C-alpha cells in the first residue's frame, strides 16, 4: 500500500486564532490587562516613536526606489499587459501568449 504524505509546513487561520486566544488566556491568568498595557503612556510613546521612525525611513530611503519600481517596471511590464490581455479575453480575442506561442503546421 502506498502512503501519501501531503502535510505541508505552516500554520492555518484556525491555528492563528487558537494561538491568539491562548495568548489572551495566559495574559488573563497573570492578571495582565491588554487595555491597560495598550493605553499606557509608555506604550503610546513607543508606538509614536516607531511610527515616526517608519515614516522617516519611508520618506528618506524607500519612497524613491519603490516609486521607480512601481512606475518604471511594474506598471509597463506587468500591469498594462495584464489589463490588455484581460480586455482581449473579455472581447473573445487571442491573448499575447496565444498569439506568440509556437505553432505546428501539419
């Protein structure tokens, strides 16, 4: 008899929900209030600091390369051909792949 092993690594949505529920139960067991922790001035200060640092990182270092990639690579080479092919499919015409595929004449 052949044994199939179809198990994949990773975690499911139910696993994430169960894990989150377990974390909440553990915090409750140790009398840690999530609301008090989130609303504390220290936590708010940390969130504001990380948010400001992230905005600075985006504005100073990542924005220009991301916009270049979006405008000069992603849009012309992927998005426009995708839209064009979807319009062709809608209209019942051949796609780029079908028009450029090698054909055998017999």
